[in-house]
C-alpha cells in the first residue's frame, strides 16, 4: 500500500520547470531513495510535498487524503516529518530542548516531553549531546539532531534531505544504521542522498530525477543499470556497485 | 544511558531565590521610610521595567521588534480615562477594557504583518507607523481626546474604588505598580517555562523548522502579541491615574518607544530579569550622573549617560543578564559548552 502518492506534480519557477509531471508512489514501511544531479529538483519536490511551495499542477495524496492546500504545520500534524538540506537547528536551545519541541505536540508537560526527547536521543545514540547548545554542534551532529527532532513527532513518514551531507564515511555508516533502525520501528522513509554507496545499500526502492522529470524507478539494482540514469548521473557503472 | 533530568534545587538557584526574596522584601518595606521623593523615583523605575517587560514578552521571545509599543500604552491611558470622564466608569474596569482594546489592535497589527510575511526591519517600521497613526488620531479626534492639549483628570478626592490615591496615599500607587510588575514578570516567567515559551523559542530559532514540527507560528506569535499588548495598556491606565494628566506627545512620542525598548536591550532581551535590571541601571545612572555633575553644565549629564550606555552595549551586546548567564555557563562544570564530532 502506498502511504504517499504524487500524481503528475509540476512546479515552475517562471519559465523554469523545476518539476514536470512527477508521479511517485511511496510504499509504507519501506525506504525510498531519491537521487539526481544537483539542481534536478529533489529539494523542490520535498518543498512541494511539505507545503512550503504550492505545485502548479497535480495532486499529492498522503495517508489517503490530499494534502495539496495544507500549510506546513498542518501537513506535519498529519504525520509527516522532515529534515532540511541546509540544517535548521534551533541554535538558541540545547539539543534536548530542540528534540523536546516535537514531543510537546503530545504533551504540554515539560518533564514528560524532556523524557520523550531523551528516549529518542538514546534510540539514535545521541544522548551525550543532550546539554550542548544547537549552535555549538558540528554539521553531522546537527543533521542527526534534526532527525531526532522530527522523530519525536511520531511521524508516519519521514522525509530526509541529504542527511549524509558533510559527514565522513564512518558517520555515514552510522547514519545508515540509524535509518534501518527507524525503518524497523515502523516509520516510512524518503531520503535524498548523494552518497551512492550509502543510498543504494539502504533503500528498498530508488527514484531517479533529472531536469525535474522522473527518469527511472525500481530497485537499487535496476536503477543503477538504467542507461538514462548512468548517462545523467552516475557516469560510470564501475563506480557504483 | 539517559541524561539525568535537571535537579530542581541547585545551590545557585537557591541563592537566586534568596536574593529575590530580599529584593522583594526591600521593595515591600520601602514606603515605611516615608520618603515620597524616593518613592517617586522607584515608581518611575518600576513603570520603566513594567513596560519593558510587556515589550519583552513579545519581542524578546519572538525576535520581532515591535517599535511601536507606546501605542498600546497610549490606548490604555486614553481608554480608561475617556471611560472615566464620559461614563464615570472606574479605571479598574477601564483598565480591563483598555487592555482588551489594546490586545485587539495589537493582534490585528501582528496578524496583518506576519500573515503577509512582513518581518525584520519592515515589521519594526510597520509597528512604528501604526503607533504614529494612533498618535495622529488622538491629535485629530479632538471631541474625544482633547487633541494636543491632552487630558486632565479632575481631582475628586481619594477613592480606592476609583483608582485615585493622591499624594497622601502615594504608597498605594506604589504598591499597585509593584504588584503589576511582579505579576507581569511572573507571566513572562511562566510563558518561558511553558510549551508556548518553547514554541516561541523554536519559531525564533527557525520558523520553517518550527512549522515542520507542527507549530502554527502565526497563531503563537499573534497570541503572544495579545498578551503583551494587553499588559502594556495597564501601564497606560496606571500612568493616567498616577499623574492625572497626559498628552499625546508624551504618551506616544518617539522617546516613549525608545524608553520602552531600551531597558530591555540593555538588561537582556528574552530574559525575565532583563527589563528589571535594565530599568534599575538606567534610573540609577541618571540619578547619579545628575547629582555629581554641576547643574549649570547643561547637557553634560546626558553625554556621560550616553557614554556609559555605549560602553555597556559594546562589551555586553546581548544585554547584562545574557552576559552574566554566558559567564556562568562557561564556569559551570556540569555543562559542556562545545561538542566535537560525537
């Protein structure tokens, strides 16, 4: 069953077609990877899904209902969490307070929210950062804290925009472990990533985008063998697997 | 390993509580000295701190600069006074009416600005323009407001129910503003330690990220503006009843807006103690500088005053309270201040 369905979604910036007739099905309980060269429309796709931008055409169905005309906070309340490519951490709050914000959605009791935040931080092995202020974090920690923050909302679907950006190979491995763990807890994930080895390894399905069009869909193996994907993005099959 | 929840009573916190109790006891006992001059100065200081605190509730927590908070102060003064003079309504009730009217105007301004994404400098200018608009309205609407002459409240004798204490019972006025300041600070503290406070901190930190955590930023910003402007109007009623006379240029002037914001910026915006510390320092400096410099050196006290403020702002740009907090955080052993890559 698909949790999120995009039907012919288009988005124009003036004369530029950032997205044209994008149709994607995100299966429940799976990790869907989105790949594509820089400027191919991946982040625009996330912005359209989460309500930060209005599409010029098409429909977006989440959990059986259209979310087309909803505002970001309303979409979030339906059970859709998101992280950002350019991390948006609350620098004025500590890590545990950052993560608490999501939990406050379910309880107005601060101590309870803090407990829940600690649980999620523990789940992602981030407990030791609890009392550090957001703006003192390194880029890779910020990415992980942002993910923890989205998780306290207990989303059905989590959109991750380049969670591995700025991470070293060890940190990327750790991140992929976290993604598998999140998937196991029953949360569906859509992830944009540039690190091929990582995304091909962790995803159940891959969608490749170029110039705002879907050029290939399928299992990681199918997509990596696709001629169009190779010429558009991967360059050389030898480097992939 | 789960990080421990913070212990509610640390030695440092205990010391803070003791200091607060001493300060409160001192100010409660102050009228016993029977020094009306001293009382006036302290009351002026409280009014400064109170207005600063109302501004701080909105601007300190949302990061949106309301440059026209004097408008709400003025709405409070005019509403309760006009109701008193035309309908003989007690200013105590007028205070509530003024507060509600002020909150409506404040929320409308915040809604219209933020709905259309008017932020930063433009929000500040918009707020200033609204404040000017209300000032010009009071100047022009002579039948109701008496225009530029302002309004004089005729003295009809002491009457507690009519918020009239006069010179003989000045200490009652003093207690009123003391209670108002305590209440306002308590509200500011409660907001900070509640879900609303955390949401505001998140919105101030990054609005998009806050929205993505299901927070309706506009709703909480407008709500906070409502609380802030409701309380700001009370100061207007207090001012009117205490001085018995006011005029548009004093109530709404640029200096008034400046005086609302300055103590907070100096003391530390976004902190509950900031407006109080700022007001104490501003009032204290003014008193000291005026006393040690000969009275025929016109303008010189102002120069000194400005100089000290410039120096404070240069070395403590986030305000005094935030500066001290940062120092404490760095010296505190149980908290890490920076993290390496995990």
